[in-house]
């Protein structure tokens, strides 16, 4: 059973970054070796975060489907 009641798709970017275990978006970017001052890196970080959010959403749906 999932302890997370709010769906990942409904979280703000900041809330989802924290849900993933990071303090903030720049820390998330640094963990992937990306630079906050490089716009291409920012876009890459957003793409990575979107993939993580999709996977987390799918997991959330699977876990919550089992409890119905």
C-alpha cells in the first residue's frame, strides 16, 4: 500500500523534487552533473524529472489499484 496520497502528476515541480529526496531543483541537477546556468542542462533536467514523474505515477497507480 502506498503511503503517498498525492499523485506524482499532481505535485508541483518543487514538491516532486523533494519527494525524490532532493532539497531543491539545483541539487537535483547537480546530482546528474548538470549546471543550473546552462539552459540546455536545465531542459535536460526537466526531461529527466518528467521521466521520473511518469514512472512514479505508474507505480502510484499500480499500488493504489491493489487497494481498491
